[in-house]
């Protein structure tokens, strides 16, 4: 396992944790599944991760920190920082996965 893959595994763990902190189970599960494949030296984890990006309903469309209280939309406290962290981790994961894919 190369250094980029090791770094990606850590980023995916952080990304899943951020998603879970906002109650997301779909995308956090996706990140954990990709991470598990990479931990098993299964290259399909790269393709699986990259398939989460792009298109309608993709990881690119995720916005964290939203809620409804008494039927009224509200932003959760700290939503700006949460989304900044999510965006940074998501971008880093894509960049690493793309670099690994290109090197194959």
C-alpha cells in the first residue's frame, strides 16, 4: 500500500465521521465501504469512491447542517464550519483517489 493510499484511508475515515456527525448514514457508509476495500488492498475501492462524485444526487450535492424544527427550515449551529470541513475532506479524497487511479 502506497503513501497516497494510506493518506486516503485516513481522509475517508475523517469524512465518514463528519458525515455521521450530521446524521448521515448513506454517504458515511459509502466512505467506510471504500475505506474497507482499500484496507484490504482492493483497488476497486478507488473506483467505488470516485463513483460517488458527479451527477445528480451525488456526494457533490451534499449540504450538511440542515434541519426542520416545528416544520420550519433551520441551519444547525456551526453549519458553515461543518460544510467547510466536509468540502475540504471530500475534495482531498477525490484528489487522492484520482491521483492513485492515474498512477495505475
